[in-house]
């Protein structure tokens, strides 16, 4: 579910939130995108960046950052807004702009935000230096409606005093451009903030002004947005103000302020060195400077680092140097074009909204995690391995985000896998939710197990070439599966009691480790699937004893199934369980959209006694991706399973924005009713996603929603920790996936495709259901195929559609695999 409920104890469920239509972004943005899609019919070389709408998900608590960035860039330039704005920017035109800053995450839901360090705000101070509005409350202002704009690598916003702010980016640096109105009432002033960040977590820092060099260096300590508050990270920035000598400073100095009267300026002062305000309260500080009168735009070069101010300056010099704003924007666009063109669809014959949704989703799927290689700190300070920050959170991303990356970007996938393994090298366990270079909270356990095992199952032949030692990867998996960390709040799992009881017991005495004693039902289900991931790599490496052990442990999900619980006439649900084996009943409706108690705690709160994380038992009881066949037996067989699945959706228990529900709409495949999956996915997409700023069902969850939607539109769904894909009906007549590392391309052609089927309810008589599937000319089951038969070797996949739903509602071959029916018996 959207991250909001993970950190806001006062808001137990996202369900209480509603969206509002706001007057942003500029209407010209959508006109530009629509025109580009229309023009594609007459072009042979398509500009895929032109189809991207960076503002999808900036409303309705989608928490998307529309700022200037490159793929997996550490720097993301956007404005910081007042109110609830975890990514800095929101569309809500009643919120005020605080400033433009270079560090952000996208699709994460910290209650106060993440990063937002080093805000800069352009000002007009007609009465001089000492009258400038420098504190947050004084300087913030509204923007002009219908003026915000963005494209891959570019961001722009105009304040209501007609000052236009623009930004473009490299991996660790960027250019900011400010255009003051011709009738400006003063020379251009700027306030640069030392202390404020989005979570208000400043723990001390330093700022220095070198007026001769025209450079301001700044750095300090801040707190995590989603982890223990006692941990701090360091961040640094370097602001070059003279644009290679084309601009001239007029005044410079420092300022300090608070909310109860302090508003002090120091003209000519060049140094601030402030520690954490131990008594508490808001204490603000920064630099204030102005330029000689000029009518041309002002360019400021910015470098960021997590190591030092010297490194921040070096990043700006090496990545930008003397390049112009247009040069850097052009370079960013080239990087995005290379990334987006890895999946090429038949744009002229695809509905325009599908094209825009797909490429906007693919864009967001390469925004994070942030590639901070060479910028490490703490125990990673001198690592020789790749380093990625903002792993929000493995529980969100293992299901669709990394399987999508595996299709087209194995090099980056391998780098992130190495990054996970390096967490084990340095800390003893792989990271679960590293945020701001600090440990974050765990949700389901050690979901990194399913990420690295998915890589191993798909790229074991190329692992060594990609820099991954499979034996080392397996050692990291075993650490997560066998070793109890001292505190499983931030890494690993509560393995000791899980192994002892065969489930995570409720109210158990645990004398060897610490963690919040909640979520026992959902943690058992997630632990079991993580064990399946370990089992898969053991199978790959020929470790037969471990295969047996972890196969058995992957079936522990059955141990929290209470067959006596009845809800809405359906029998059998997952429940938390006492150490003595008895179940601790909680209503399956609790924490669902149908829960009438809107004050119930359902997330990481200590008083979450429901037994599940951000979910109801109605929702989590479907979660056994590796053994759905047995789940069907537990629910009473195919007919009852299908009827119950229909009820789950029709009664309103399904949450499109909640990760445990990602595979549920395709659950019909396992009961041999694939046509019903096609119907359900159409309904899911057009009920929950669109091309507006409110076009996501809540938080993007570091592009978990974006990658889920991408798979739906492509007519596929990946089974994590395997090489298996479930096959659906594509929303486009043809697409090609390019894998430059493998040097293969795979084209999927949809025969009998009809745009009339691309809507919430498929009209009668319109072909939309899978009649047959062939892979390089060879017939396949309708319901699934394997990475090694398709995307590993490339070639042609033909999905032929029919309007005969009854005839198509059968896999006509093997069902998708499950452990209990002999599936996943060997590694490909």
C-alpha cells in the first residue's frame, strides 16, 4: 500500500484519503505529449521521452518526484512544497513553494518527506539585504497556476511573482536557471538554506561563502525519513554562482532565524558552523546573496555528495564543467531515450493513453534507487562495489520492479544485487529498506532474498560476467534465512522463533533478539516466500539438503491458515497464532476498505494487533505465489476459489495500491480460468490508473505501481524468484523488448488486436482473450511461458486473441507452476 500508512500513526489506512483536482501542471504539457504521440504515425525514429508525463502520481498521494533527473540519478531537482509532500513537489495549488533543492526520492511516503536538503529560493528585496525574507515562513510563496512543466531531465515552475525556476541534472550535479521578470522591483536575491530539509531533521552543519570564487559550500547531518531517528547521514553541496564569469555578485552574507522573532542578517559574513539545537525548537540558517542588476537568466551550478564538499564541487566540475543548460538537458534526454527505447511499442496503433501510461511508468521505473556509487559513507565508505541508496523498500519492489528491470537492464540489476550483497558483507544481513544511507524499517522480513534470487534464477549463466559470485549471493541468502539479527526492526528476520514454531508466533517470549512484536500473520507469509527464494538458489546450485529444508519452510504459510474462520460466507483465512498453537482470531475484514473502524492501527504501529501489515486477512490470505495450487485446495477447490476471488473484488476488498494484491487479479490462471484474469486486469487498470496527476492508486512505492502497470499493459506478470511469466492480453498490438547485454530482442505480436477491447469492460464480440500462444513458431500453453524460452533467446512471440471468452477460458496446457503440484522442480 502507499507508504503513508507506514509512517503516519494517526492515519492507519490510505483509504481515508481523497484526491482533489488542482490547477497544475500546465495544460500545454498534455497537448505536447498528445501531439508527439499523434506525430509518431509519420516517424521512423521515435522520441520516447516525448511520451512521458512526469506529473502522473504527483496528486492523490502518489508521492512522485517530477524533478530533473537522469536514470537512477542521485540528484533530483524539484521544488519543495508545504503540507504533505514526501517527494518535495505536489500539484496542490494551495501549497506554498519553499525552494528548489537537488536531493529527493520518488514514490516514497515518509510523513514529512525525504531529503529536500539545500533549498534555494529566488527573492526580490526592494528595500535591501536586511529586509529579505529568508526564513521558511517568510520566503514561501504560491506559484502561478497552469505553469508547471517537466520532461525527462527537465523541470520548471513559475512563482506568482513571475520568477521562473528551471533545473536540469546529471547523476550527481545539475544546473539551476532563474529568470526574473523584466519589471522586477529589485536586483536578484537568493536565499540558500543550511538547516531546513523536508523531515526537519537537521543535526548540525557548516556553510562557507567564497565571494572571490563565487562559491558556497554547505554540508551537515540529517535524520532518516523512514528509520530510527537516532541515526544520521551526512550530505554536502557546492553552489557555483558566477556562471564562468558571466555573472557578478553584488552582496553576500549569512542569516539565522526562528519562528518567534529571530530574523538576523550578517552582510559580508562568510561562515556558519552550527550544531544540533539540543533544547529543540526550530532554528534556521543559511546564506543570502544578490547579483548586480541584469536582465538575462541567472545560472547556478550545483554539485552534491554524500562524502564531502570537495567531492560535491568535483562532481559539478566533472559532470557539468562549462556546459550550458541546454547541453546538460540534451545529455539527460539522450540517457532517457536510451533507457525508454528498450521497450518499443507500436505507437500509431496503440491508444494514446496507453502509450502515455506505459512510457511514463517506464520512466518512473528508472528514477530510483539512487546510484550513489563513489558517494558512500559509514561502513560502506571505502567499498569497491556499486552502491545504491533509497531502497524503499524491498517489500514493495521485489514483486514487479526488479522483474521488469530483469527484462531489459540486467547490468543495472546486477549492480543493485551486488549492492544488496555488499550489505551482507558489511552488516551481516542484506538491507531491507535503506533510506538516506541509513537502515530503514523492515515490513515483511528480508525481501532482498526474493530480489537477489530472482536475479540468480534469470541470469545465473551471466552472473560472473555481470560481477556476481553466486556462492557469495547464496551465503547472503543463508544469513537472512538462518541468523537472527540482534534487532530485526531494521534488517533480517525473527528467524529463531519462526524456525522453532513453523510460524511467527503472537505474544512469544524471545530472549535473543529485538523487534516490534506485530504483523505475525503477514510476516509468516512473507518469510515463507523468502524461504522459497532461498530454495530456488539452492536448487540452482545443487544443494539438495538445503532444497529440502527450504522447500519445507516455504510451506510454512500453511501453518497460519485457520480453516474455522468464516467471513462473508467463505471459510478459511490466515490468522496470527499463539505459541501453544491456538489461533488468535481477528476479523478478516479488519484493515480492509470495508473496515468501519477508521482509527484501527494497521501498519508498523506498536498497537497493530491485527496480525497483518497494511492489509487485511481477506487480502493477505491470497498470498502464496509459489504454491497457489494448494491455496486453491485450502479454499475448497477451483469453483469455490473462483467464486471467492470474484467476491474479493466485487465486495471491495481488493486494493490496487497494495503490494500483496499485485498477483491476485491473475489468480484465476491457477484455477484454469485465464479469460477471467484478462477481464479483471482490464478492470484494475481503468479503475485505478490514468494519465492525470492523480493517476495512481496512492503511493507509487518506488515505482512498484509503475512497474505493475507496465506489466499489465504488456500482458505479462512475473512470478518473483522464478523465470516464469503469466500471460495475459496485451494493451498494444506489438512491442519489442531489447536486451543489449544479451544482445537479443524479443517481439510480441498480438493477432486480432482491437482497440475497442482497451477499456474497463470488454465489449461482447471484441477479441481480447488469449486463443493461442506461439514462441518462435512453437505452440505454448495459453497461461504462462519462461524467460529462458522467450527473453533469454529472443525471437517472436505471437499471442492470438479471440472474442470467444468461453473457449479461451482454459489454459489448454499446463497451469502455472506450484510447489505442491511438482512445479519449480528444476532450475532453467
